[in-house]
């Protein structure tokens, strides 16, 4: 895989805030042929606190449902915690038909979720989502898969760096631990 033409990778690397990272991921997802993305991660630190982050551009109704639901009922969350290979949504359909139907109701037709695991129980997952399904959409996902995986790794790394900078900032401690970064 050539890195030529992946200018969006540089915008990910230089993101200095989660808002900048979100804009950069939106650009990259669009460039890779995806309409939506959602990313979440957990970064435990040495003081026994866990910092979570969420970035997404999914439809507002889907985001509301995702926030209200029990995260352990989300098959992507459960699988991303224990797997390291890409999770193709088409493979979830036979096992999670209600979840897939619910996602499609909001225009999230198919996609791929890329788990990333780092040292100290740090993990994140990046889901890149198409608003159409079928053989053409699945083919497009496979063609873009290498770049998608590269994107997920860089987003994980940059989110961790941003988190470290936020921890050292003047944000009150109570807000740091529970803040959902949208």
C-alpha cells in the first residue's frame, strides 16, 4: 500500500484537539468512501481513572439511541474488546439481526469496525460506515481496508496524545474523567 495521496493522514497527525481530530476523521472517511464514522476508546491511566472518548458524525437520532443504550448490548463494543481483526458488519447480520436492522433504520447500512489495542489496557475502535449495502459496497470496503486500518491506528494514537495533553491542562479533574469527547 502506497502512502502517496493520503494527505488526510497528515491532518490526523497534527490534530491538537478532539474537535480537530473529528474534522480530520470526517475528511478521511469521506475520502475513503464512507458517509459516517464513530470512534470510541478507553485510556486507563496510572491514577486508576479511565478516560473515554467518543467521536462521531452519525445521524443525531442514532447517536441518541447509542448514548441511551447499554454499551454492553452493542455487538461492536463487545467484539472490539476481544478482537484485533476488522469486524465486517455483513458478518454480524446473521447473529445480530435486530442491531443491524436498527442501524439501517438510520441510514447506517454496512461498514467495518477496526479495533486497536495498546499498552496498559488502552483500546479504541473506529467504525467506518456506508449508507448503502450490497456487493458493491462490500467490495469498496475491502479495497479501502488497508487505509481504514491505518486510519484507525493513527486516530487511536492521536486521541491518546490529546488525552495526555488534556490531563495536564486546566480542565477540572471531575470533568476530565467523565467527559465524552464529541
